[in-house]
C-alpha cells in the first residue's frame, strides 16, 4: 500500500481528482487544506476508507483510473490535521492487521 499527502493542493491537482472521483464532478467537495492519497488492492482500500472515516471527519472518495495491476486509489479530503490523522491510522491498522494474518 502506498500513502502520500498533499498539503494545500493546487487548483489543478484538485481539479484532476475531482474529475476522477467515484461520485463524479457533480458531487461538490470544497478545495481542502490537504488531500491524502492511498493506493493498493481493493480489499485494502475498502478497509482504508472505513478506517479513515471512523478515525476523523474526512471525506473519502475512490479515484477512477486505469491500472493494469488492478490497483485502486482513494483520495481523503479534509484539513491537514484530519487527513494526517486518518493516514496515520490507516498505516497503523495495516501494520497491525499484517501481524495478525
């Protein structure tokens, strides 16, 4: 699983993600203070979305793309502190689950 964070995203970056989000560009999200990006297998991304939404007040969207390896990407929108907290929790739980399996 790959995890990245974009602080104060540019209008262009936000526009790219807005066009590709699963709910479509018609579902409005204000330009956030930060965007967390998480990419991995479908099972990991469903769990990551659940973890992020339960951890803090963020908006999670799947980002549509074409990847021959069937990787899925999530964008986590919110203020910097909330997005960082959500990503930290995703990474922590992923490591925890890896030890259990």
